[in-house]
């Protein structure tokens, strides 16, 4: 019984801890951000998007990361491009970038 309760608690915590999916759009080697900031980032044509993640950092910032790589013909990574967006959470209005 205690084990089942423990599993239920862990599952609930995981649901609460989930963050939103990335909000920036990636097409080919270009990242488009509609806001915060409104920007278009173009990487070299040889860079391939390999994934994105979004998380809350230390309960203060909304972070979004996009990773791109350039690989040789043996699929060995030669270059890594890390594009990260961060902004303070609305729940922390006293914090601001200077």
C-alpha cells in the first residue's frame, strides 16, 4: 500500500514539473522567435537541428535550448551550436536583466 502511494506521489510531482514545449520555430537551419526577443537566427547550411528542450531554471527563469551540429561523413560531430533563450518568470517581477 505504501509503495502504491509513493508511486502516485512521484507521478504527480512529475506532472507538476513538466514544462511547456519549445515556443521557437525551427525550419532547416533557421530559428524564428516571435517574441522575447523577436529574432531570426540563421546558422550555417551545414548545421542540422538535433533537438530542443525547455525548462525552468532554479525557479526563476524560463529557458529554451536548441542544439545544432555539423558532422563529417562518418557522422562524427565536428561543431556544436547551442542557442539558448532565457527570460525571468512572470512570478518573479522584481528580477530583471541589466
